[in-house]
């Protein structure tokens, strides 16, 4: 049975779950993945019985995406629902802009009169850059609308408007209407996304460490997590004292692990970062997801090799014998070891570490173009499995793919094109391998 078939079965079952939130995230997952032909109208049948209004909105988004039926009014009529603007807005969230451009809204929104859920959907569309026409009656720009919602006394409206500023690549913290000295009076969910927005650019941190430490000392776990998540994906110099102090005082284990990811990525800047990451890496078991996260975050640094060496040494020292018993075979000398695939207490695949790093970048692509992201993931798994390209060359290819995902400029395209051409020229490759490589280049428009 294929993975997709198993996934369809799992999600179909979860649409019947007793929890409103489980069902809601299930509908979101179906829409995001874009599972065409999901169980022959199962979603339409579910729409007739789903009691929660917001869930019905997400269901309609899933139906429109998976069944390519863009007539929301017809979907409502066939399910016995009254058509409304929330269903209409929801239907656009996961559709490509070129399709949305052919769908005129039934009416414009009035910012002063709409309910929280309608404004939530409008923020989602603005954040995902899915507005091909003005949503509101006013002549104000989209960013002016979001700024007005920023300062709303309705927490949901404020939170989603700040999220939209964070999500939309065209906006920065300079577009935020909430002032720093007013931040503490906002709800934790709002502060969380303000922190994510502030961290879209990390240049300011070293210049204003006092404010950064103020944010790190927030009483709200959600707000601190938002700050840590925003910090995680960038390597930043000159803030080691603030980060190490935060890590030392932080009580939440999840946030501490996120900070370790930042330290792994920034390990070239401070020796204590590398020490703490290695300590955290060794403190968990070989199959713990934290190890995968730290390997991914440290890709391209000297620390990455140290973590990989520690994992291989641990696997070799406690290798199972022929009967599956774990046996200490003594110390080993780490030299020039081919780490393509070593099975011991767990399976250690060096390429998997690099692939995990690339997958972090694919997650950004997934929100914009889930089908393209899924295709790329499948191709990368196939590239990982080919046996006519050396492991070290595969790593270089994956790192080049990761770079073009982060910076899709002409330089990155030229680099990956030159690398793939060189591989084809100097190696004897199977037609299947060449097909995979060509398909990867095609995804990036080459």
C-alpha cells in the first residue's frame, strides 16, 4: 500500500474525530497537501454534517482545492448551507493567484462592520498574497488596512493582521502599527507574531540588546517561543551573551531546543554555542528528533562534522551483534569514514542530515506552491537513493538545492546548473538518475 493511500485513509478517519481542533487541522492538511479526488466526495458529505462554522470554512477550502470546483455558491447549495462571504474568502486561501484572478468577490468588505472571522480570512489572504482585487470598500492600501487591524482591541483580528505582515514577503516590522512600549498590553498571541515579525530582520538585535532581552523575559511562553522561532533560522553575531543568558534561564524545554538550533546555525561565532549544542545532542537518544534538527541547523559548519562524528562513534561503540544484542566493541578511530549508510542502534544516513536541512526550506515553498514542494520532496528522496553518484557529490547537490530555495537568484541558478552539468559530464549515470536531475532543474525553471 502506498504512502499516499495510507495518508488518505488516516486523514479520512480524522475528519470524524470528536475534537473540533483535530478536525480543523485535518481539513487544513487536506487542503494544503491538495489530495485530488479525496474519497469520491467524502469532503462534500462531511460538509453536510460538520457542526462548527469555522471548520466548514476550512472544509470548503479543502473541497475547492482538491476537487477543483470553484463555484462556492453551488457547493453550499448542494450541502444545504447558506452562502456567505466567509465561505467565499476561505475558498481562495489555497488556490493559485491565476485562478483567483478569474473569481470576482460577491461583495467588498467593510472594515468597521465585519466580524472577527471575516477579518481573519482577509488577513490570511493578504498574508498569502492571494488578493488579486481590493478586498475592502476603502481606498486605503492593503498595508494600511492591516495596520488598522493591528491596533484593534479584538485579539483575533489583531493577531492575524500581525501574522499577515510576517507572512507576506513584502512587509517588514516597519509596517507594524503596534509601538514597542504598547506591546506588553497586547494579548500573548499578538506578542508572539510581533516577535516573529521583528525577527524577519535580525540586524537590529546587536544594536538594541536591552530590548531583545526584554522580549526574551516575556512571561508568556507563546511570546518567547515566537521570538525563538524567529531567531532560529538566521546566523547572528554579537548577541552571544544575551542568547546564552536566555538559554540558561529558560525553563521551557521546547524553547531551549529551538535556541540550540540557533546556536548550531551560529556556532562559528561563539565556542560556547558549539559546546552546548554538542552537550544537547549527546543528551538525547539516537532516534530523537532533536538530533535531526541540530544536524540540519549546523549544515555547512564545522560543528556539523563533529555531531556526525559523535553519532557514528556512538553507533559503532554499541553496535548490535548477529543476534541483535547491543555489544560494546570498544573505542574506534574516526578517520576518513564513508557515512552513506551505517546501521547500528539506529540508522544513520549522512545524506538524511543534509536532506533535512533542505526540507526546512521546502516548508516555505509548501505554503506558496504545495504541489511543487511535494514534487521536489519526491525527487530529492529519489536522488538520495541513486547508487551511481557518490555520497559526497550528493551532499553538494543537495546543498546547492537548499541554497536556491533560500535565494532563488541568478547566481544560485547558475551554481546548481554548473554543478549538475559537471556531474553529468564526468560520471556514467543511468537514465533514471539523469531524469531525476533534469526534473529537479525543471522545477527551478531551468
